[in-house]
C-alpha cells in the first residue's frame, strides 16, 4: 500500500513533464516557422530574393551572395528588425572588388610668345623630366611651366605616339593649344593668311601617324587693308563692285544689301579685314551707294574716310545738288565727301592726249603716247623695267609740253596697276585712267582699286575692267587624291595580281610588275596617308590567318620601301579572315578573299569646318561592314578610295 501511494504522484509528475516537453517542442517549432516566414516575406518585398533564410532552433541564418557590402548590411538590418538581432546569424558573402578603373590620361599644351605650359595627367612610365626637356629644346620655347601629375597605371595604346606627334607639331606652331589623349589629338592655332592656313594644314596632316585621330582648328588672321577701300559703279551694264572692304560679316551683309537695293545682281563679296577708319564704315558705305543709285549712273569711291562721288555727265544739276546735299548731312562724322559733276566737252571732235602701256601674255611691255619731258620719260621707262624686266620693255613715247602737271604721277600709277596683271593694257588721259586685263589672283580688282584711290586722289576717276582666270596647273603637280585612288584601283586589272609563296609572307617573283606599277602611281600621288591591308580566306586557324595577313601586309610595305617610296605615312595592317568580300564556300570566293588592299586615309571636315581624320576611319568601318554583308554576292565595285589586289596563293593554309 505504501508503494502504491508513492508511485501515483511520481507517475503524475512524469506525465506532466512529458506533456510540457511536447508543448515546448511545438512552441519552438511554431516560433521557428513564424520567424522564417516573416523574414523571407520581408526580404522578398525589398527585392532581396538572393538571400536564403533557414531557422536553427530560435536562431535564424542568412545565407547567399549580396551584390555589394551596402546591400548585405541592409539585409542584416532588416532581419534584426523582424527577429531579435542576437538570434540572426550572418553567413552572407559579397563578391570581391573588381578594382579601381585606370584614369584617363590626357595633357594640354599651351604655347604663346611668353613660353609653354603643359598640364594634365600622364603615366609614370612617361618620363616627366624627358618631356619637359623636349619642350625646352623647341625653338624659341621660352619658359616651360610644368603642371603635370603622374599615376602608376599601364600606358594606354597610342599614348606615346600621340605625345610624340604633339611635340613635333609644336615645332611648327609659335602659338597653339594642343589637347592630347590616347585616342585623339586636337590642335587649335592661327595662320597668317588663308594660303598659310592651307600649307600648315597639309604639313600637320602629313606629319600625323596614320592611326592617329586628328582634329585641326586653324583660323586665318584677317588681313590689314590699306587703304580701306570701297568702289561701286552703276553704268549701262548695271551695278557692280570694283572693290569692297568690310570689318565684319555683319558689316559685309549690310553693304551688300544696300548694293542689291541699288541694282546689284549676281554674286558679290567684300573682303573682311582690319584697318577700318570708323565703326560707322558700313553705314557710310550704304548711304553712299544709295546716293549713287538716286543719281542713276556714276561711281562712288571710299578710301579710308574720303568719299568721292562722280555722277554721269548727263545728270541734271538740280538732282545732283539735292542728292549730294542729303548725303553730306547724313554721313557720320570723320567721313569727308567730294562730289563731281563732269562738264560736257566743248570740242567733241578733238581727242585728249593719251599714254598707253600694253602687257602681252609673254611678258613684253610697250610704252606709247605722250609724256611731259625727257626726265619723266626716263623715269617711266626705268620704272617699267624695274617692274617687268629690263629686256621686256619697249619705249615709244614722245615728249609733249602742254600736259597736266600730275601727268607723271598718273603714268607711274598706271604702270604700277598694270604690274598686277598677267596681260592687259592701261590708258592714261587727263580726265581718266582705264585699266583692262586678266589676273590669276581673285583679289586683284580690290587691290588695284585701293591702290589707285590712294595714289590718284579723291577727285580723280578711273575705270577697271579686270577678269580672273585660274592659274595653270604645274606639270609636276601631284595627282588629286580621288585620281590617285582610281589609278590604284585599276592597277590590278592592267598589271596582274600580287602573289605570295604558299603559306608564307614572301612575295612571289611574278608580282614585281604590279608592285612596280603601284610604286609608279604612289610616286605621282605625292605625300598621302596609306593603309596597306592584308586579308585571307577562312581556311585554317583564325589566329594563324591573322598573323599571316599582318606579315604579308608588312612585306608589301617593305617592298615599297625598297623601291624608294616615302612610306613614313604608311601603315601595314592585317585583318585575317574577318573582312571577306566573297563567299568562302567556293574556291573562287576564297581566291577573292586572299588579297592585299591599298586604302587612302583622307582627312574630312566636321560641322565647324575643322579638319578631322576620325571621319575617314568611320567611313572605312562602314565600307568594311558593307563588304561583309555582301560576302555571298559577287564582289562589288571598289569605292573611290580603295583598290584591292588579289593574291595568287592560298593564305591561311
């Protein structure tokens, strides 16, 4: 009995303990599931589906690869807000850092009369001291300001070549800004004239390596016009300019609009330059032109601030007085008006005295007519011999005593004006000077008009009938780029194909004829930028084809050098099998794809008028893509800048 009384309470307590354990187990499981579910839902709502949630008793494990450290920390903080932070076990990882990208290396070089400054970031391997030493070695370099910084990173491709070119170009430029990086170089400078601008552009273009993207911004300085001249005429043939000067594009437009309102038709232009006598030049010019239009016929000449208005002989005096009076009151200060109304001649049958000088196309000059005295005749003859050559002048003038006192001045002015022409004649009379002829310079009319306005004075009249003709092309003129490209394109048809020994870069003996032909063409082309391209078919390994095409292009470059062709602006490039012009599925197509191409690299101009080589590269890329698209069709005609010579032997095998 006693045993039973002890056993019952013991069993009761044991049963209660078991029930408690079972209840606790269910409670822990419920907590685990609830924590895991709530945390996974919260992570999904925050676009953190990469995180895996597992429960381990009351602890919660976060696993997975976070995009970055900040995202990993955000996931950990979110978990700590849903469950007790002490229960969160962080087992997440973050991908290793990719490293810091290398900086963009660039330099800007400024040069003016005070010296040279260079600023930018360059690789440490590009010796800063050597660079400054090279700048100091330039002619008239002055003081060199070194503002460079360096960084320990690999030198980008093209950097060293661009820097060498910048220093070489700076030798030609006393004032310039050169911006250099590994992919492009831009030069901003000024030339003394339009002709000097063209020469400088050609020098800088030829100096540049073929692979360099070059942008040139060259402006020509405005000429100094002395005297600042405008001459406008209205006669039976209509209205036209003999000379027109303006200080700006706005001034030019203002003057030309006034001239068109006065009857000017067709193309006309004004030379923009420095030396304007007054900021009101365009207004004074427009008023003078409008006054001449009101008179109907005549000439108006402005030399600096002196205005000479000569009406036609039949102009009514009342109209002349009215127009001149209004013009005098309207002209801006500084400008002085001299108006002339010619008086009809009382003896129309008597001819005025004349002096005539004629210039033949062969350069022979004949002086005829009247002169004041022996001394004046000797002076005129000596002046003509100094201008045209002592053996080219024939004098047949006679001395007349009743000529005007300024006759010698008018004769010498006429000879000076005639010296600007290639052929022509000048006639001097007491009331007028007539110059007719042809020149190879477009600005001759303006130059002669300004000269005569200065030498003859404001009260004198003169007539100019000058024409312009293009100068003859020298016999040794290099071929234009388009014609050079066309002749290269036809070289293979007339001379055969370029061939190589099978599987090698050795030029076949039978290819000497076509290489000689191409060398002759390149000699006539003058200094051009040329890319020699090597291409193969698709047989063999791609890497081997690439190497073989590069070696063959280099072999052709060496052959041209052996023929004394200047190849400093040539580059050899191998393209392997990447640019087919026909299908590689047939023997004929593979034969066409095994080839050498000669591509001229031509400079282009951008929207601002800058000369750039980037456009040529883009054009080449477009053409190459078109060739690839047409690979299944018969080869198309080559463009004007490309010629291809098909190789005889198999490449890539």
